């Protein structure tokens, strides 16, 4: 278990350093992507284990991680986000980060921006719930990582400017809490893609399967 936590922490810290380098060039897209990779290193599960079996979703994985560390720490993540109340409000109020709005627009074939805004029914709890906040940020993550956004595109600049300090703070605090609580955070012993042990060796020559 200790090795799995150490590897998660090493991976996450490496991507935080990468994000910090991108901050020097003010590349919002790159910063967000690298910070999400760091976040994913903290909560990610080995999905290849569950082929043909029931398993949790990506959103359930990071929500579980956030709830676990909040419970163990007594709400440290929520406390650390209080200085970003304006950014949080902007993220939660944006219909373009609410997946339910996208589903309605798709169903009703609404493309006009103003009609999308006027037709949105964006409802959220007034009190802060980090796991619910990250569902909105996850929509932005999907837009970037799945090619549903242009590099440097104008449409999502405001969302990125608001989401970045939130994501950066949660990743930094999450690293500290994982290092503190380690095995008390349930489920993280299942490390995705554990590194090979030892050096040297070679791969078997791949064989092409011939049709009969």
C-alpha cells in the first residue's frame, strides 16, 4: 500500500511541476490539462481490471476521493477554497459547464448561444460541496481532453480562468492530504499501470494472428 501511495504522489507532483512551467507562458489550456492529470494520479483506478464487470465511473472515482479526504481532514479542501468564492460561483453558474444543459440543448437541437443561455435551468446548492463542484470542472476537462475545444479558443477562457485556481488548490491540498492520511483513504492501493520492477529484459516478438 505504501508503494502505491508513493507512486501516486510522485506522479502527481511531476505533473504539478509541468503545470507550473506552463504558467510562466500563461497557457491556460496546458495548465488545466496538466493539473487534471495530476489530480487523476491521486484518484485514478485501474479500469482494465473490470472488463465485463460492473465498476465505478470516472466521476464516482474522483467524488469518492474528495469525500474521503474531506471526511478524514474535517473539511480542509472546502476551507482551502473559501478565498475562491467568486470563481466557484462563476463555475457553478455557467450553463456551459452543466452537463444537463448540454443534454437539453442536444435534445432540442439548440445551437444559438443566447437561446442556450435563456433555456438553461442551472440549479445548484448554495453551500459548497467539492465533489459537486468538480462535476462542473469535469465537463470542462472533457471539452479539452476530448477535442471539443480549440487550443486557445475564446469561448472557454472565462471558464478556464475561474476553474484553474480551484483545480490547482485542490490538487495541492489533495497531495498533502494523501501524504498525510495514506492508507486511511480507501481504495487507493489499486494502482493503475504500476511500473515494472528491475531493469533490462526485452519484449517477445509480436506475432500476427493469421486468418484461417
